[in-house]
C-alpha cells in the first residue's frame, strides 16, 4: 500500500501548477464573503489581516489535484479552513504541512473514488502522509455552504494538524494550552463521549471514535454553531474558547435564519416549522 500511496502523490506533484498569491484580487473577498461565515463576521480591519494570512498560507502550502484544475476558490477555502482554527494565534505556521491534495469525491485508504469503501472525505497523518493532507473537494465546499450542520471537513482536518503539532494526535493541543489543563479536559471528553454513545447529545457520533476525533468534531461545532454549543454544552464551549482564544459568538448572528425563511437544512419547509425548535 505504501507504494500505491507514494505513486498517487507523485502523480499529483507531476501535474503541479504554479500560482502567485502576491497580490490580493478583490473578487476573492467577494468569494469569501459568500462562502465563509467566519469571514463575514470579521470587521474591515480583520478582513485585511485574513487576506494577508491567506496569502502567507498559500505561499508556503501548495493545493493540488490530479483529476481537475485547482481554482482560486478551492485554494481560498483550503486556506480559510487552515486559518479559522488558529485565528487567535497571529504568528501560527503549519510547519507540519506542505501540500493539500483535492480529490473529486470521497475516497478510500488507497485514494480511490467510487469504490464500495470510498467513504473518507479528509485525511492527514504520518508516514507516507507526513506533511500532506487529502480532502474531498465537494465535501470541502459543503462544509462552508451549510454553516448550520456542525460539520466542516476542512476545519476538522486542520484541527488534527493543530493537535499533532506537539508530535502526537491525542485530542489535546499542547501548542495552544499548557499540559496542566489536560486532566479536566480529558475528564470532560470522557463524559461527552459517553453521552454520544448513549445517544443523549447532539454532538456528531463520530466524536465518540476517540479523544482526537472528539476534539476535531467539537471544534467543527464550535466554529459553525458557537451559540448552540454554548447553550447545550457550556463546559465544552468554555474549554474550546480557552484553547482557541477566540470570541466566535458573532458567527451565530451571521448564520441565524429568518423564522419564515426557508430552512437551511434543505427540507424546503419554513425554518420555524423545521429546525428552529431544535436550535
């Protein structure tokens, strides 16, 4: 399998196309404003800083694909996924990432799409995946187009990278918070994983896989639905606020739908007759 994976990444590198992000294109601001709720919640000064951090990220990290041309929008959403979790750390650099590879659909461990076991939408790791990330492009876009489902595969995978910056993917980002804080955090994680297994929580059940996946799943929730997380899981919200050193509640105001408007879940019902009671 190692040789299959190596050949896959070499094929992508051979089709690498250059991109010069030295000057910000105003159309990119419009794209981010349309797609990214986090970006819309920023003031004008912080949006300029966001632009600068996008360009810095893309200067040091390539975004590639083997089966289609990578667009500026693709690069912008990958960069947004990277910047959002570490927005509270202006000097942050992902020294454990060199390239992000986009695939046209969900894939399996051999990076094959369209197979019975092609269910993976994002992957980072060690060994042959060291310094690399693979993302399903449609899932990357869905993560930003639906800001209310508590799921964003781009943010999820970059949270894993944040977790791994101390050398271990264990569900505790020592680069963000001193290790002494880990004991109460892991105790809380244990309680929440038990709740997921009992079906008594609205946290994605994938978070019960292990502590690392809980951290990534809870972080998706934190950045997509911070107001709901604060109401339903105040201890998790408080802990993640300390980890990320961000005030994300403005995002809740940005994504709040109108009562009589269409429900963002896609049911074609009015929001007040669909998801509003659960929110």
